[in-house]
C-alpha cells in the first residue's frame, strides 16, 4: 500500500510558477514509477509528466519546456515544477504511483492560473 498526499497548489497569475509536491508513505517509494495527471472541469484526466524508478522522464507536449518532474527518494517525494503557467493549465493535479498492475492516487491539489 502507498499513500500519496499532494500539496503546493494555489492561485497564480499567468506567467507565474508553482511547485507541486507529492509525499508518499507506505511501501518502498523507490521502486514505483510516478506520474502527475491533471483534470480540468468537463475534461478527462490527462497525463502531464512521468518519472520512472530509474529517473527517466517524459512530458505531455502541452507542458514540454515549462514543467519539470523530479523525485527525491530519500524524502519519498515527487515534485512538479511548473513555470510559465497559462490559464489552460488550470486543473486539479493528481499524483499517481504505479508498479505493474497496481496503482495508487492522491487526493489532488487545485491549480488555478488567472489574472
């Protein structure tokens, strides 16, 4: 079992930055691949960024060059640094941990980009 708690969301102006954190507890964090998803009202949940257990990363085209995913295995935490934020980035952001067919979700954190 893995428990995930996201934090760091909030209201930011266009062009601003936020850093989301996802703290994990329970099983060995290091073996899990970690993702950030987001879901805007009326939209399906979409994959934003991934980092596997070896530290390799991938990003959705919509956030490439603006968002950076990272992990600190000593702190059992994964981060999402979000720069040059746009109104279209407004969504609830969710952390996901997965290994083989098992997946765990956090409760989400709201990010609102508005002037």
